[in-house]
């Protein structure tokens, strides 16, 4: 419930709102801004904004008219909309509250250049993980700045592997019972080698992305749980040492970034999305771990600092 004016009591009398209630008008504005920010170098037509933001034409037009008046968006001579300078100014001011991405940026670029693969930074935000910086062009469509993922099994393992035992138990309790024993082994292996590996069964990537998109849409909790179970079935959880072969399907590889207390607050994620030899996988893992450790201490990148045993994708 949002604050409203009571006609019975006359103008100026505000009805107290429930502080925990959602605000649909605010959600509509946020949808438009998020959509435009994802296409910051483009100009989007009103029809496209209506379609992709899921708004009526009248609502989208009203939102955009106000945003343009306030300088948050701009409208060109063809009637298409884009990000305005005021939004850019606000975004740059807000970045000061999240210094990690600035510290990480040169190290991410260094790793991407040396390894020849896209790289991104994932930061923890409560019970979620947020993609905050992307270098290169990852093949997976979900990898984009601002994308939020739940800190839930079986993914985000590098955030859990070094957590206190109580937190690990709570995380494992949310997993499919059929996968808990393997996840326990995998967490121990991640602590030992220093990074997690995401692998997929056969060519299930497109199906996994489609299901993940449905899980993030407005659906019931029961259906979201069912989708989670299907997604879990498509994932072979990480690699244990005896499972490595001549070629190993690796979608992503992630190493933790710790704060001064040793807590994992973010991760560096390399995205080869290809088959790697055991040596290439180990080399990429070592390079990713090294980049994550440099981000923790904030050391500058030195040319040639990241060393791999030959090009990863060569």
C-alpha cells in the first residue's frame, strides 16, 4: 500500500502506508531504468520498452515522460529513449559505495588478456550474488552487470567452501538430498585447490539458461522449487580429482576474494566455456586464484604477472 490522499479528509491529509508493502509505481520506474541501462549505448522505441518491461503503453509513456523531464532519460527525434546524463551522474556517485569493483577492474582485465577468456566479478549481497563487472563477452547470456543469483546450492560454492561449519550446514540443508554427499566432498576439494569449477552435462546450456530465467520470473514458491530441482538435474557438480580426464568441459571457474577478516565477499570468475586439458584447467585455476588474491590486497597489476601453461583456448 502506498501513501494516498484521503478525499474524505481533504487535501494534505496523508494516510499512513504499510512500510513493508511494495510500491507498484516504483517498480515500474525501476523496470524502465533497468531496461535502458542494459542497453545504454542504444535508443529503444516505446513499443520495445512496453514489450520488454511488461508495461502498458500508457504507463510506459507516463514513466518515460517524467524520467525525461528529470533528466534521467532522453528522447531523440525519432521518439526513442536512452539513458540520460542525470542517471549517469547518480550512478557514478553511487559507485563510491562499492569500491571493490574499481580495485578489481585492472586485475580482471589482466586475467582476461593473459588467459584469453571472458572474466567477471561476482559480489556477495546478503543472500544473493551480484555480477558487478564483466570483461569480454561471455557466451552465457545471463552473465551481465546487475544480474543477481541466489546464494543457494549447488552454485556459488566458492562463497561457501571457506564459511564456518554452521553456515555450510545451513547451505547444504537447502540442497537436493541426493546431492548433499557430493556437495560435501566438492566443498572440501574447493578448499584444497582454491577454486570451483562449473560444468554441464552434454549440451544442456541453452535449456539451463531458459530454466534459470523462468526461476527468476514472478512465479510461485512451489514452482520455483520444482524448477530448481530440474536445474540441479542438469548440473554435474564440479570435478573431483579422479574425474578429470584428457578433456574436461569447463563453463566457468571461480576463485574467492576475502576481506580483512578472511570472509569471502566476492569471487573472480573466468569463463572459458570449452573443453580444457587437466593442465590447462589447473593453469587457469592458478591464474584465477592469483588474480583474486591480488584484488584482496589491492596490489597493482604488473605486465606478465599472470602466467599460464600456454594459451587456454589455443
